[in-house]
């Protein structure tokens, strides 16, 4: 059985392939990572950001010429994702965020300032952010992320409760 990470990667690739041809160029609003490599191996040309604080240091990415901007689990780490979302010059966006779970608090790494969730969105909150920043959601999906190796009430709740939300948007 595939790990939660591999299941998420496969879902992400299938969603991207549903909306973009394999040769499309992507600007991924995240540092190079294994998901970027996974999409690159599927035929996409992926350019990543370099680890800047995208709340304030995003201007170098406003005019990228990419076919699509992607943001996979990045907006929850930003204080003000509205800024880059409203100003970036691209006609397509694919983004995913972890959804707020009623049975657990937001992720908060006490040792790493970059690894905190300032936002864990409800679907309606993320849709509203996208709408207000000039995007129209054209397609979306939600999914649970169970870990079949863990036992307990929280793993059971993760089995039935959607944890991730992904959208395909176009400029409104």
C-alpha cells in the first residue's frame, strides 16, 4: 500500500494533468522539493522559488511567464497570501491547502519559524481568499489522508475527514 505522501503526490499529479498539458511550465511557490521533482518527471517544467519570505519578497515572481502558478501546501505558512495571489501575473493557478480539522489544533513547529501554519483554512475561507484576490475556482477536490499503520481515534478521524483541498483557478 502506498504511503500517504505517495498517495498525495499521485492525486496532485492527476489533478494537474486534468487541467494542464504535460509540457506546461509551472512556477511553484515553494523551494525545490520531492513533489516538484515528481511533477518534473511527469513532463512539466518546474521553476521553484528560492525560500524567500513570500509575504514581503515576492516581486521577482510577479512576471514569470509560466503557464500556471502552483502552490502546494504553502499558503498556510504565509501571513498574507493575498498579496502575491492578487498581484502575480498568470492566468492559471493550482493550489492545495490543509483544511482546518475540528479535532486538532493548527500545526506549530516551536523550533522552526518557517514551519508554522498561520492559517488552516476552511474550504469557504480559502475560496473567499481566492475570489478576493482575483481568481475564479473552476474545479476542486478534497481528500482524507489516512495513515493505515496508526491506531486510535485521531487516525480514525483522519480516515474519514477530508484533510486537503486542491483548486484549479483562472483569473476572474
